[in-house]
């Protein structure tokens, strides 16, 4: 089968290429740029906040900064004027909790308690400059480009896509050389408008000669102004400029070391409704000031004034600081009408734009990768068909659409005059969420604005089978990251085994005190091994001492992206087979290629 073609070499395109290559799927990566980071792209103020599940996914792919780099936050606090109204503590051993002996005094604790409002056990997000993430992804991808015979990945640089043609057997795309005279898109321009694909068509003359590339599928990861999306004639409706922020990256000692902060209505500057501070590696911080929509341009003098006023307000006096970078960030909310057109797909900013109230567009793009990569690989190797591939659009577009709707509905409440006292309930029926919680959730990775999505009603989720067992994780939701024993007897974590085959987890209390050779052929294990060997797709058996809410001998079936398919009471071969078949789209076909 022909390689998969990925268009766009930003973080989402690089991560998707890497995820496919690690599943032995050949990829052609079309990079309109020079194939290396440019100096003007190394912006400390352009950062990425990755939720724990996406950071874990990047770590499994071999992205070093997801394991050893970035800043892990100790917690998050939300303030109104001079009062801390909400505080969340993150449970991560690498959270930055240390501070100098002469650090400024800590900000006040919540008025009704000295303990955090949220219990420990909430994992910290990962915060790092986006160019550092891109560089790490390129480094992880390099070995797949240097294997004997050319490697699994071919990176083609300096070509701009201008045609896509599909047929029953595959897809052909055409690129033409990028001319130095062609203008670049303005970063903060409205992505829903602008030139059509025809308006950026081939130039005349000998330099216009391009290349046709042949692939099995094409995925557009080419950003907000996606040429793939325009060539597919997919509409990209939504809202323009829902939030606007002035941004600065700087080094300074702030009175909340390692914590993120959202300060609403700071008393020292009445013109600013909100400012956030988020730790970065190396003692740096990213500060964001909420700006009026449609307001005046932010001059360098006005931004420096905001920096000085904010640091003085937090520290009492203006501390020494080093300004690293500044900018203006505009958040748009848009959702592509279709994410799949035949053999073409959209992912990342090409499919959705989100960013208000602490939501994270790049993080959602990496979740697109985690959802799509295993489905494409299974299809490429096994010849599965439309139901599996269609589930990408159903699951991911549904999840991002729900988050966008929540953010849009809440924006009109929390940003309205008097919103602090007016908001009593969120848009979620039956859940009481105060104004402070709504402002915290997106930043802290909680609730409808920040928590990982659930696919409980997704097309790959089977009806509850006979013998279904109830556990704390609902089917279609992300599994808990419990300790497990791998097939080779090593101890690891459940989520570290994701990304390849289906996982079959046997909950067997007491096995931890015995060597693997004593229990691998005893009890339920021989029957479970036979049932797994008969599944329609490859699966790996893991053993756990326990799982939240699970009784002994419960069998869990887990998708490669970490979502629970089913929990069964004991080894039930027919039900396990049916659930595994449903998880791959319900198509029983003879493998057309070597298994993943």
C-alpha cells in the first residue's frame, strides 16, 4: 500500500508522522518550510500547555521534552482583587515548589480554608515553548528518516500544496516550489477568510514545475488557513476574535513559585480585567493580559507599563526582571464541517480553533493524533474500512464541538459586566459551578473546559455485553493509570503500554508477591491467553493488582488511545471477541498486510 501523506510540519503534523512511523506505516511529510526551525519561529512567548494525557502520549512516542523538559506546575490559584478564591494542587513529583530564601511573601490562602479546594491526585500539565516541542519532535522523528533503504519517513520541504485528486485506490497530491516573493499569512488574521486555494495557484514560468505525490491517505495538519481544507471545499464556520491577549515572556522571582495564577480584577490596574501567569522552564513565566475586543493596538510602551504594574502589584515593589519576548494573541473559535472527505482527513488547527477561557488548541490537536493514528495504522495493515475511519470524525469532532459550545456559552456569562455575581450555574444541568470554578477549569484541566473527553456514545463503543462488570471508569472514558505487569514480567504503568495493540488487563490481586513464572500458567491465565490469541486484532495481556472499583478477576479491554471498551466479569471469550471487533469498527477481514 502507498504511504500516508501528512501535510504540515508543525507539532501536530510531526506527532502524527511519528505516531504512524512507530506503527510501521510509511509516511511522506510535506513541509512547506525549509525543514528546520527558523530564527523568527523561536518565540518564548508562544507556548504550549499539554494536559497529562497528551504529554504521556508524546512521551510514548519518544519526545524527550515530554519526559524531561517543560515546567510542571505545583498548582493553580484563581484570585479576585486581593483574595484567593480557588486553589488547586497538582500531584506531580517534579512540580516546581522551591523558592529562594528571600522570595516575596506568598499570596493569601482561600478565605474559607487553608487547604486547596481540590484534592491531591490531579496531575500537573506540562508548559513549554512551542519551538522547543517542535525541535524535540523532529529529533524523535530523525531515526525513522535515516534507516537503511531510506527509512519509513520521507520529508519533502519547500513545496506548497495546490491539488488533491482521489480515487478508489488512493490519493494524489501536487506541490509546487515556494517562491521567496510569496507573502506569508498574518499570524492573527481571521482564518475563516482570506484567499481560496485558486488564489494561491501555480506561478508561471519554469519555476512552477511541481511534483505529484501518491499516497493511500492524506491528512491536512497545515494550520488555520489549511490548503487541504480549502481544496476539499470544507467550510470552517465559527467566531472570530473571541478573546484577545497581550503576552509577555520574562524571568522574575514571583511570590507563587511553581504555581499558575489567574488574577481577576487586580486592584492596581482597573483597566485590566484579568491577568494570568504560568511558569515556564528556567525560571521564566508567560504573562497574559485580557484585552478589550476591537481595542487599540498594544504599543511597546503600554505593554511595558503592564509588566511593571503587574510585577509591582504582586511583589510590593518592582523586582528585577528580564523581558524575553512579547506579542498579541487572538483566540478564534471555529469548527470544520467535515473532518473526513474520502481518503482525506483534517487534524489540529486545520479542523478546529479553540483557545478562550484557558482551553488549549494544540492540546486538542495532539488528541486528534492519538485518536487517528491507531485507526489509520490498523486500516493500513489490516484493510479495515469506513466505520473505523469514520469514527475519527464522530469522536473527535463531537468532543471538540462540545468543548467549543461550552466555552462560547460561558464566555457570555463570565465576561459580562457583573458576571462574577451573576453566574450561579454552568451550562451543564445539575452541576453547580461558581464563577471562580469556571475560570479555573480550562487552565487546570478540569471539567468540560479542560478534562479529557469521553466517547461513551461513540460508534466504536459496544452495547453492554453479557457479563459486563461495573468499575469506576465508564466504558468510553480514559482508563486510570494503574501499575501493571507486562508480558516480560516487568513492572510498568498501564498508560505507558498504550499506542500499539489493544490491551487486555486482568485484575488479579496477590500476583505481585509471586514471580511471573508461578502464575502465568495458573488460574485464569491460560484461558485468557487463548481468548486473546483468538481475537480479530492483536492484543497484549497485562496483569494488575487492582483497578479502581474492579473486583478480582475483572478483565478490562482498552483501546490503543487509552479508552475503556468494556469490563467483563472473568474470561468470557465470545464477549471479549465481540467487544474487540466493535473497537476496530466491526469489520471482520483477512489482514492485507503484516499486523501492527
